[in-house]
């Protein structure tokens, strides 16, 4: 490929894409970096960027025997999670961002960004990171280019996406890409010493849905900075999907195979930090059942010519929450991150490895905590930040399905919704039909976790687990789901189910064992799809009939089982009463069909009270 020089004296562009070159030149003129580097995605390039980051103190190499090819970063203590309060959807009309997103007038926002980005990369290297979301060349995939002044972001994008020359080649001379600009917002003046984790106290995560652009200022953290993930593959892609008739969803994808060798593909949406990664890598406790992983966070889905819904995982890596990951909870995740992994905000052990709460029962002595000081177990402070993360290649997962990169995607048999609910919500409920399933998805609620800013334990509505990730009015989003289902052949639509692993008993402990035993619920779902398992109708949907859920070998009492599957009409009448105050926020953008679903639920509840 011919080299075309971009900026006088700076790196030549390894592309003939005139639009891309012009955009890179424009951003370089605005942000004024010291250097421009076009990423090729090679191992040699990664080694060079890593060496530079080690030099600057951003990364530490972990012990080469214990954790080969792996690195550790500790962030600024004020840059540890996505910042939803600083995340904006700048549609032309405020109503199109909807009541659940922050909105700012696009012209005003552009003026603000022009000011913020002027000279923001001074003294730093500007990395040009071309990437594919989805397998290269798949019709379900789409391309993007992230410009970033963070080497940590460039390296992480190399793990999380198909990044570099292959993506540039896929772009060709005039391919469409989503432009994404990221800066730490920490320019260096001549002679100024850098810090290990540069960032800015001010943060802006901005999306322009109509022009499909992303601008991110001031944070180096995952979802704020790795722009292929939440910003592109969910917020911008959800808008593309609305316009083009497909679905961009906050869903894991897994393959479940029964003892007879029959496989089902399931996509599941749970709010952040509710165990998507664990379910995606589940090890069934049921003999003869096998689970394999396709993706742990995002699904792009489109109806195929045969009328079925096909899904790909647009990502190439897992950016998972480390705390709580252990041999008991997710052995496959541990195996995945044995090598070639970047850890952020875990603790460091004295012998050059990482540790987090839950990894082992014993707390190793002599650790350095995520804030870089000696860990004092007596302090009561965790050694790892509760939102400490790993970024690891999906290909390293022992249970990765052979078809995980199939350009056709996999045909989805079931869609699951869920959240963390201590009360009311049964272990599993089957929707009566697609429309009822969309109603279920629209009412997902969960108790707060470390992944978001809201208080831990507080209930928040998180429809389709997309609340922080839908790039447009969620009323229109519900309508899009309804419309796709209405157009499809009902016999070929996936079944829709609602699950809740987190039901608590009167003593305040979890009733359901969870983890590998969640396969028992998936088994019932698979058997329902095959017409082989019994269910009983309740006002909220179909739950397993007596004896239909395989609980053999579990130490569950009859009372426990009753708690897990009970639908208390009193409690549910209260629960149903919480929906209208949420729905009214969407005004006339809330589809009438969902109000009708709510009315039907209320009637079914009244009939049994
Ligand atoms: C993130 O916070 O960057 C992220 C990937 O998100 P979450 O786990 O919240 O879905
Ligand atoms: Mn997520
Ligand atoms: Na997060």
C-alpha cells in the first residue's frame, strides 16, 4: 500500500482513504500532538507502546512466569468507572435523546469541544486506531477509527477489537467508518513531567447520533475511553440499528448443548455487574450439558434470509470486573486471563502478580493496593477497587465456541433479561409472546452495583439493561423492538425469558446457588423451546411447573423452591404500580402496546387476588 504523508514531518498514512486522511489531519491540527502514529496492530507495535508505558509508570509488567505478557495499571482514584452524568447524546432535537440521556444542543457542544480539544494532545503521541467491530468482513460488522493520545487505550483497543492494518484494509479507499476522538485532556508543555495516569478532572463523553461521531474528553478509563465498546457498539450502533432494521444490544451470547448434542444459542441482557461474564462462561453442574462462550457484553443481531435472528459479538476481548472472579465463580475467566491481559485497579502482590477480593480466601501478605500503598487488611478497605477490570483476548477463553467469529453469526433461540432483585421476581419466567417479552425487557430493574455511579442497593430501572447505552429515545427503542417482532415470522422468533439469580430469603441470604447451577434454569429454557418442559401460567408469565426445574442434587427445601418460583399477587400489584411513573417519562414516545401490556398485567393480577 502506498504511503501518503499526512502532516509535514509526521508519520505517513498507511491508507489511500482520502476522507480518513483528511479527518486525521484535521484532528491533528486541532489537538496539536507531538507525533502521529498509525497503529498496525502488530506484536512489535504493542511491545513498543508497552515499553513506553512502562517507562512512564502507567504500566507495570507482571511476573513473566506467573502472568506472561500481562501488565498492571492503577488509575487516578477519580477515574475508575464510566461517568454517566458526563455522558451526552447530542441529537439535533432533545426529544430524540429521550428522557434517560443527558442532552446538549449540538452546536453549543461542538463549540465547547473545539475549545477543549484545542491543543489537548500537546507533547503526546496521537495514535490512529482503525478497528472492526465484529469479525472482519462480516456483513454484521462495522468499522471505526479511534484517535487517542493514550497508549493504554491503543493497547487495550488491540485486545478488545480487531485493530490495525486489517481494519484499515477493510476500510479500503472509501469505506464508511465511525470517527471517534479521545483525549486524556492532559497536554504536556515543553519539559513538563508526565504522570502515571494522566486525565482531567473535567470529563465529557459525547455522541452525535445523526453524524455518528464520538468525542471523549478527560478520562482514560475503559468505557469512557475504549470508544469501540459502549460508545460505538452500543450508543452509536443502536442508532444505526434503528435506522437499518437491526439490533445493537447489551447482551452476552452463549451456546448451550444438551446431552443429546442439540445446541441452543441464547443472548442475555443484564445490567452492568450482574454476572454477564460469569453466565457467558458458565460451567454447568448438570452432567452431560455443555456451555460455550460467544460474547460477554454486546450482541449485534440481524434477521437472516431464513427469517431467524443472527447474532455476532462485535468485540474481540473481555473487559470484565475482576473482584468476585475466582476458581469457584468463574474458572474459565481465570484461565482466560492467565496470559496477555491488562489489569487495571486490582491489587499487586509482593511477587509480581495481581489479586482482588474474592480471588482467594486468604489475603496474601505484603500487597500494594490499587491506590499504590501497602494494603492493610485491618483497615477494612478493599485491596482492589470494586470496579477493577481485566482486558483479555476472547480467543484465550477455554470455552470459546468454535463459531464465535463466524461471519454469519449464530441463530438466537432465546433472549433472556434479568437484574439483581432480592424480592418479587421469580427465578425464571417465560414471556407469553414477543410483545409481552418486550414489556418485560422495558421494565428491567436492578439494585445498584459498583459499575455505575448510583448508590449500591438502590433500585434503578434499566430497560433492556440499555439505560446508559441507548443512543436515542428509549420510547422509540421499545417501538423498534416491537416493530421488528411484528414483521418477523412468530415461529422463528426467539423465546423471551426473565431470570433472577438474586432472590433472597427471609434470612437475607441468596436462595438460589447461582453460577454453574444457573445451567438448570437454562436447561428448562432449552426444554421449553423444544416443547419438552412444563410450565404454569401466572399473571406475570410462565414459570416452571412442579418438578419441571431440575434441582436434583441441590440442597433446596420445598420452601426455598416455593420462594424462587412464587408470584405473589399482592407484591406484584405493588411492583406493577411502579411501572406507570417510569413509563410516563416517555410521554407519547412510549408505544401504546406497552401501556396495553401493563393494563393486561394489572387485570391478570386483579383476577387472582
Ligand atoms: C465499562 O465500564 O467500561 C464497561 C465495559 O462496562 P460495564 O461493565 O459497566 O458494562
Ligand atoms: Mn456491559
Ligand atoms: Na463501569
